[in-house]
């Protein structure tokens, strides 16, 4: 499994954009980059995933570096409901997800 | 979207008893499901991979005789914690591979407390 490095925590103001970084320098060429988030006492929730190109969906955008050794999850307008632990997980297609420590996002009203 | 239903959401049991946790895929067939355990303030730890119709694959250090996994149908996987002890108290979470481009869907988790 590729090793990931994320900051322990990040703070944001409500309604402002948030950029959550992740380094995954040992990612293999076929690994997808998944992002999940977990609210307290809940199961993780899928956010977005991509392989090489930047991806957008209704929740977020994923910017993947050209060398694929890092990626950034972008929440365009943070809300209080976005406060959670965000996990960046490189993994092969249909392979198990191995969770790291993640980054704890706090959102100030 | 794909939904995974996990039941019960919380359970308290006496030490030495067994507890069964169910994980159902509601609107899709899940040939592969995963079971995780999460202790307070820690990340999720994968316990085992469950494949329909075959034996589960356990991660290193997870006792297969203590954590029994059954995946007898394409929509149901169960985890039974046998002879539970207080150190088994944890948050147990299942997930399923949806195979529809969204990757993995997680259940809402089961809070197990062994007294």
C-alpha cells in the first residue's frame, strides 16, 4: 500500500474554500486516489476519487499533481457540516482501503 | 446511490457472550465486503475481507476464530464477535465494493460495548 502524508489538522472559515493536501509519493501507476471523510460516530463517506485527471463532483474537486505524487481535495465553500476527518487513500481498483490518520478539518462559523 | 445498512447501531453485551453484526447491501449485489474496527481517536483498521461464497481473508493479527465472518449471499455479510471481552469494545464498520464507479460504500457502524 502506498504511504500517505497529511497534516494532522486544518481550520477553515465557513463559506470559504478549503484545500486539503495529501502526499503519496510511493503511489503505483495503477492506484486510484480516493478521498473519504468521516463524521464523529459515523461510517466513512465517499467524497471523490481519480486516477490522473482532475475530477469534479457535487461535493468537491480533486486536483492530482502531474507526477501523481500528491493530490489536493478542494471544498469550494466550506460549511459546518464539512467538519470531519478526511482520508486520502491510494489503492488499486477493487482493492481494500487502508486508512491512515487522516486530516481533521474544523470549520469556524 | 448504493446503500449499505448495518445493524445494530449499538449493542451492549456481557463479557463471555457473542454478538452478531449484520451488513446488508440494499440496492446492489456485493460480492466483496470489508470489516473494520475503530478504537476511540484512532483510524479505521481493516479486520477482514469477506467474499460471497468463500472464506474470509483476515488481516494479520486478527483472530479468525474470535471474529467469525459469514458472507452467504450477495447482499448480506455478518460479523460475529465470539466470547466478547471488554477489550473488544469498539466501533465496527462494514463496507462494500459497489463496482459502479463510486468505489466503496460504508455502513453507519456498530458501537459494541462489552461489560
